[in-house]
């Protein structure tokens, strides 16, 4: 590539990284400040073993296992239970680039 094309490619890449980082920060702020939705409440009930919700369509085994790990590690705070999903988004953002 010539110098101009290479700089343009790098600039676009950096712009995309910046946008992705800002979106991730925005999603993290929302995860920290917003209260649980109905689906998240059912998932928490499955994790905390407070209900028979495991037999519902809301039971996603991988998500439930990751939420259980986060629950045991960080407690029942909403941001802690959303943490595995936040890292999954980050992982999905990085995988296509590799």
C-alpha cells in the first residue's frame, strides 16, 4: 500500500476502535445504572435458585452459568450479574478482527 492509503486505512481502523470503545462504555454505564428487566429477573431467580424458572424458555444455560459465577464472585448487585454479558460483547467485538 502507498503511504496515503495506509494512513487512511489506519485512520478508519482507529475511528472504528474509538466508536466501539465509546459504545462499550455507554453499555457499561447503562448496565451499572439501570434496574433489571423482566427477563433478567427470571435469570436471577434461576441463578439464586429461588424458583422453578429453569423449565422456562428464559433459561439459557451458558448465560445462567456465567451469571452464577459472577453471583458467587461479586454478589447479587445488578452490574455484577450483567458483567458476563458485557465481557461477551467485548469478546464478540474482538473475534471478527482476529
